[in-house]
């Protein structure tokens, strides 16, 4: 009988095929974003949104951990958007978010940050 591999439990419900287990992020929304990314993208396999979903989950977990460290440095117990901004600014790998978080602190119009990305 085959033994589970080292990474078998990491991908939603035990397999990359994605036919089992719940997904934390809506796959239809991920697929829609993927299709909107380029006019050249016509067909997307069923597995691709599952991989993107897991990647998004890992990204959210990592940025939350780093933001929580900023919260703890401020001797608080509630994570604020300023903590996320500080975590982004302090981490080189998140440089692609620097303009987004620097704009969000002065965002008085109430427009969602994704609106800036769609322009």
C-alpha cells in the first residue's frame, strides 16, 4: 500500500487534483481573474485555479505572520492595516506591494485597493 508523501497534506484535501476537500478561496473567482489577466488566456485547466488558490493561501498566511510581528512590536493585540503596510515595507519580497500600501494610508475616497490595479 502506498504511503502518503511528505507534502501530501499540504494541498487542499490531500491532492493537487482538487477533486477532494474544500477550498478556502473561490475557484470560480480565481479562474475569472486568470482569464481577465490577458486576452491571450482562453482555456484554463481545472487544476490551475487550485494551485493558484493554494498559493494565495500561503501568501496570506505569510503576510499575516509578518504583520502580526509588527502588531506585537507595537504591544497591541489587534492587527491594523498599518501593520500590514509595515510588514510589506520591511520585507524585500513584498516590494511589488509597496505602492499599494503606501497609497492605502491616504485613501480617503474609500475605493478598494484592487481598483488601482485594474487601471
